[in-house]
């Protein structure tokens, strides 16, 4: 469970502030402070980041650690307390899309935060991806059919995991499973993590725990050399056209 409510209350009292004084410092309403401390609401990402900065904590510490008189903060020089995203840019200072091929996927778990490692990955740009940070991952296996093994999925970096939407697909980087492309069953839960689904129903859903997750990339596009096979079943567009033609025919029969 999240410790935001108890941590905010403890930290405010530790500073000797009333709810109103803290609200004034954060430029929010006092009622919001009460709602956060009583666990009736959760602060949005930007406000949570502001709280963490004020108390000189990482967001992970503020959300997940139980902060009290016995708590000892992680030394700020410890890399485990900071989530780092390494990127590369072209000659015009525009972000590249780095490609993580299957053969580099094992090394990515150790090098995802290393600028030197990221700089060695193949790079390309797509003109219609102008805003955001993107990375491309080559798929392996058949768990996400009809996307074939070898398909390249382009994902947009997701900084706030609470923005995950059920039913959509993401590239999840985790310590246990490496790089996987899955559909999310539920919104992100700090006490459980994520429940992941394969589009290929042969594979069972499973949970990946929050501490195991390293990065999450929201799927935005894919590149594949496999073209879809023709289907014998009519598409929704075809059915709509057929219905319209039938209605027109029936209307003509009534006027005769």
C-alpha cells in the first residue's frame, strides 16, 4: 500500500507546520492537505514531485517508504535512489529513437541507464514523433500474435506509471523477465505492480512486482516485414456498408 498519507502527515509535523502553513507553501488549498493526509485523495504527479522536492526526498521514498523516527534515508549518491533515463541526440539536438535488437536485450537490463551503452545502440528518427522520448524494441516469441517475432515496437517513455491505462499495450522492462511487450489488465498498483496479458491466449496472465520494474514504454507504433493474411470474415467497415445498402434497398421497395 502507498505510504503517502502517513508520510505527508509525519513530515509536516516534523517541520512544525500546520496544514494551512504547508498548504500556503505548496500553493494549494488546506482542504487538499487534509484529504491527502487522511488518505481520501492522492496528489497528482506534479504536486507529488513538488512535495518530494520540498522534503528533499525521491518520489519513490515519499510514496513507498514508511517514514518515521526510525527511518534512515538512502544516501543521495546511491544510484538506486534515482531513476535515470539516458538518451542520444542527432547533430541538430533532436532526440533519436534507439533500437534495442533481440541480441542486445540482455545487455539492456544492465545498460539502460548507462549513456555509453545507449550511445552504441542503432538509432533512427521518425518525423511524426516530434514530442516525447521514444525507444524501439525488437520482439521475440509468439506471445503477442498476431504481431510476429521480429516485429519492432516503438514505445514512448512513461515517466509516471500511474498514467498506465488498462487494455493498452506497453513494453515493460523488468529484472525478472527482461524486455516484454504485453497488454496491461489493471492500472498500476504500488503494492502489486502490474498484471500483464498476452494477446496469444495460450499464455497465462501474470503479475510483475513493482520493485522489479525498471522502465515502462507505452506502445505507439510497430514496424514489421510480415504482412497480414487476408481474412474470410467481413470487417466492421464491410458490414456497415452492407447494412447501408440493405436499408437503401428496403426503402426503395417501400416507395414502389
